[in-house]
């Protein structure tokens, strides 16, 4: 059995490796060129077919989870009518970067085959891990996909709020930070961020002053949002609560006897 397969393989190799005696060099060159054009066209067509939103949401894991979230954001519907699709944010435009991203994304096929996130519960359980992978990728390539549409050179800082313009000038334009450092959750809902380093924090000199008349309520709000309730001690809580004066109920005067 094996000897027959070996003989057939050797025979095929002999035919392919033997120079043609009846075909001219020009014919072989032209044939090779046409074959290369056909192969490249087929390869590029297949590549672009996998680079469409229809292909991305052909799996229910994407359509029922992240795509559903995208439809509720400004990247999907806005006053200017410009829509960012899945490949706009997750696939680089340059060919070499695109091929590298496609090779990385081929691992997602295994997740589809083995049903890694084929239910909503599984998706939520893996949400933080998936988000961290994407954040790390965008951090490593300096938010390349964001810059496909957003150019720091074209930013009109005068039309931004004072705080946004200051932060962009100090951190983005200087290269100290990149888009994904501050704009996590811009197109999809954030996972549970408890214990997760946000990646960038507002420096003290850029933080606004605490208003005295609102300080008690601000602290109570921060305490309520703190998952471990460690921002205040018990004495702080009691003193803050004692400072809140509730209006006394109005009492009607007693009728004369």
C-alpha cells in the first residue's frame, strides 16, 4: 500500500520537475503571469469578503452581543451620518498590518468551533479577558485603528472643552498616552472594572476644585460607588450624615378647645 503511494508521488514529482520540451519560454512566462494574477485576485477577493461587517456578524456570538451594543453608540448613529463598522475599528487599513491582524484573528475560529462564547452567560464571563486583549493590542499599535479616522493633526482644539483640549495637548499630542488609554468602552459596554487599572488617571493639577456646598454629597456618592467601601472610615460616614439636615415636617396648629 505505502509502496504504491510512494511510486505515485514520485511519478507526479517527476512530471512536475521535468522541463517542458514542447512549450516555449514565452508561453511559460505568460502562463505564470496570468496564473499569478488569477491567484492574487482570488486571494484579495476572499480577504476583502472577510473584512466586511456582514461577515463579522454572521456569527450569532457577535451579532447578539457586541454588535447590539454598537448600534446604541455614536459610532453607529450620529448627526453627521458617518458610521464605523466592525473592520473599521478592529482591522488595520495597511495591507501588511491587515494580514498580521487576520492571522491573529484566525484563533477566533477555534472559539467558534468549541463554543467558547456561544451563550450570553459565557460571553459575560469572558468579557473582561476579551476586552483586555483588545486594549493591549490597541495600546501596542498606538491606537492605529482609531487613527484611521481620527487625526490628532486635524483636531480643532479650540472647539473642544477646556479640559479635553488640555488633556489632548499634554498627553496625546506629546505621545505620552494614546486613544485607548482614555476611551475604553467607546463602542461597547465595559466589563466589570473592579480591580482593573484604568490605564490613565487625571493628574491632581487638572482636577477641579471640590465645591464646599457639595462636598458632603460628593463624598457620599463616592462612598456609594466604592465597591469595598474603603474610601471613608466609619467616623467620616457618621460625620457626613450628621451634616445633612433634612427638613422637618410641617405640623398643623392644634384647634382651640
